[in-house]
C-alpha cells in the first residue's frame, strides 16, 4: 500500500480536475512536525524506531515520552513493527521542506544517505515540544547534502501553524499561544515567501 502522501500525489497528477496544470517533473513537498517526518521518509529517509525507547529512557519529561507513557506504551520497539513498505520513497518528489520534523533523533547518516534532493529545514528556537538538539539538529547534521536551514527566534513548536481564530484559541490554547514579541502572522508571511523561493529554485525545469 502506498503511503498517504504518495496517494495524494497520485490523485493530484491523475484524477484532480486541475492535474493538467501540474508539471510531474516539478513536485515538491512541505511538512510540519509529523508531516516533516513524512516528507523526509518520502525523500528516502529511513528512521530507526528502536531509538525511541532509549531516547525516552534518557528524556522521560519530553512531550513524546510523556504522551507514550500516558497511552500505556512502555516500549515502542515491542509495540510497533512497521512493514518494509512504510519507508518506501517516492521518486516523484524532487525537493522537500520540513518544519520542526518529528522523530529527528531516529535518523542517522545511514538512514538519511538516500536523501539526495534539496532540503529546506526550519527550527523554532523556543520549541518546548521537540527540544533542541534532539530533532532538527540530528537531521541537519546527518543529511548527506547540507540543507538550507533557518532558526526562527522566539518561535514555539506551533508557530508554523496559521494564527488561531477565537474558537480554536478557546478550544486548543496550547497550539495558539506565542511568546511575547513573536508575531505569528508576520512569521507566516516570511515562511510562505521562503517556501515559494526555495521550491522555485529547487524545482526549475
């Protein structure tokens, strides 16, 4: 079974009503958090999920580890056995951008050796959900080709999401609150412009 992102590309290039406007030789992918992990895998990355247990043993206070403990998962190695096709890359993707990618510590040089396409990475300087240096830095230092890399001052993990409306702010305040002095709307404008520039440059015919 093809991963979800590959199925989406199948649809966009085939059944979507605007598919004739898409150049299949110029496909890029952007992902945030778990989506950042996904685009790395689609680009050829192979994570080692056996790294999760020792990571959580050393960092039980980190959000991933408290969430696993709350869910009653005490050993990911025993609970999760992904099929080989889970790590199948999609060669149609010619460039990726990853913001605050999840499970960064699960990748090493061997696992990222096949990622040979252009990569743009963003890190939130005040990311308490995925604290440095366990995520972006692990990936950045292990990629075979140096990525374009940005660190956004004052930004928290959820700064990559659009500014919240009143209802969402009331329902999920954690993903809506930013540090004093951080302008999420202004950052999103800079982020969007940087993504457009990156993909234009990386996906030239």
